[in-house]
C-alpha cells in the first residue's frame, strides 16, 4: 500500500522559515531579526521550537549550546526529573544535539555567515513520540534567508516575502485577520489577510467592502480604484497621491530631512476563491521606491 503523503506548509518569522505538517499550528512568536523565537505545536504532543540571535565570528557556538543545555537542566531539576544530553559536531559545521527529561528532543545549532545569525532548533515530544522520524523531515527544511535575500513571513495561511531593508513595525495575528506593517525610512508596506470572504461579502460588493475597511488608511490620499482580474481572481487596484495641508506638511518635513517624500499610494486586494480569504497589499512610497508589484507577486494565497 502506498504511504499517504503528508501535506506540509511553511511557518516563518523575520526570514527564519521551517516546513511543517499542515495540521501543526503556531503557538507563540516574538522578537526581531536580531533575536527572536517561535514555537509550532502538533495536534498531539510534538513541538518545533526555533530561536535565533545575531552572532559574531568569535562566538563559541558550542559554549552557547552548552549554556542552552544547562538552562534546560536547571528547569528539569526544578521539576525534580533527570536530564541527559549529547552534542555532536557535523561536517557542515552545524552541531546536532539530543536531550531527555520528562520530554525528549532532537535538534541542531547552525550559524549563517551570510546573515550573521545563529539558529537553535529542536523537535520535542513525550517519550512515546517518534521524534527521530519527524525531526529528520522538519529540521533540514530550516532556513534563515531566501536565495535572493528577501525575508519570508509565513503565519497561519499567509505567506509573503518582503525586501530585507523593510523592518516589521507592528503586527496583528488573529484567526480571522492578519496584518503586518513594515517600514523603510519614509516608505511603508502593509500586508493583510481576512478570513471567510463569502461571509464578508454577503451583503455588499467587494469594492464597497474594501473601501470601508481602508477608509482610515486611504484618508490622506486622493485616489482612484478599478476592478481588475488578478491571475483569475476578482481584484481591486488602487492608485493615489497624498493631498491636503497635512499631506503637504508631511512631505515638506521629509524633504527637510533630506528624504524623498512618500506621497504615492498603491494598493491591490483580491478574493481568493480557493481559500475563501481576502488579501491586500498597500504601499505608501516615494517615487524612487518601486517594490510594490514584486511584493504583490510574492504573496501566496493558496
């Protein structure tokens, strides 16, 4: 009998990405590109935990991993359980490790010379879990940058890529709504996802719904909208320019600081019929900044 292939998905934060089974879910997340963390839980007792921090060439990575083990040992002693661990060096420069207490884990530590980041990742579970088989599938998928340097963000069912010089300012992560706000100087990018499109659009058109949701964001701009076909999906395209006294003052302030003012608005929103979700990307940018189209193209909706 042919073994059923397990469907997999990406989870990523600050460009650190892992591929996990589709029924695993994001449990916690935090930090920035220099130091951060996320944990993904299975429906049962397995978990993937990933930590990263910016490292220097002189850092003793084995010593850092030993410190991580000592921290786990202290926690085990507080629970009055035994703790054992092993660390092995691999030919590619990474360190693999195992530990066992009331739970057990298999993990690895790796340093990226390109990103100057050190990653510690582990798959853990209870004593009856086959963590060896799961870890052999998940840990090799771990990456801390894409080939072209763009940062991957993959939370719940939103997968997007953003240029590395755009920093995350704030975010909202809810089952029915996701919003990621990025900034590069005066330029801003916003990526959003809403759930249950059929419910949201039951009593209004897509254009009416979208303009109502974007009313605050679009208020400083004189803009125009048009309905378009976006790769077979019903979509809305928005273009605009900042206007009014407040807009002029903001642009003048940016000019005085030697920056090209972010006066232009571009946005695109579409309904993904297959996933029953609504996606939106908007950019407020200067004339020099031309990344909007590529960001839109790098959002995966299904």
